[in-house]
C-alpha cells in the first residue's frame, strides 16, 4: 500500500472525524457518490453520509461523500405541470420585452432587451 493510500485508509473512521475513509477508487462495493446515484436514477433519500473518499488534489486534500446503495431511493421526476412551468419560464427569458421577438439566446439581464434592440 502506498503512502498516500495508507494516509486515506481508515475504514473504522478513527482518524477522519468518525466517517469511514477510503482512498480514490478504493471504496468497497455498495457505496456511491451523489453523482453516481444520479446517473443510476437514484437519490440519497435522506440517509446520512455513510463514508468518504479522500484524494490529494490541487490546493490540498479533496473529499467526496459516499451513500449506501441499499438505502438509496428512486429519483423524483418532474410532473407535466412542472415541466410546462419550466418551459414557460425559459421561454420568457428568451422573449424581448421591447420587440416581442423570441430569440435563440437568453436576453441579458444587464441590457433587459435583445441585442438587436440594444444596438438600435
């Protein structure tokens, strides 16, 4: 075991704040980060952090928290009404209040109108 791996190997959590700690890619099966849960269509489901992964990164030690896969829940999906509301809000951000045109880009809040109207 290398020095770096040995520094981050603490499966009982005695040295790292009570959390079981593993090195990068050294966690046992059954644990996943939030990003890995999201990719699998799951969420932590209000469970506490089960473990952590530490690695040496730019500017110091970096950490990622791990959650237990057996306690993860299916990710909630947006309802049809929520999707409609989001679509309407994003369309409003692309609609120029001056000319009423719907643009292919979001209207800059600093200008409060589309680039064409602002250049006139």
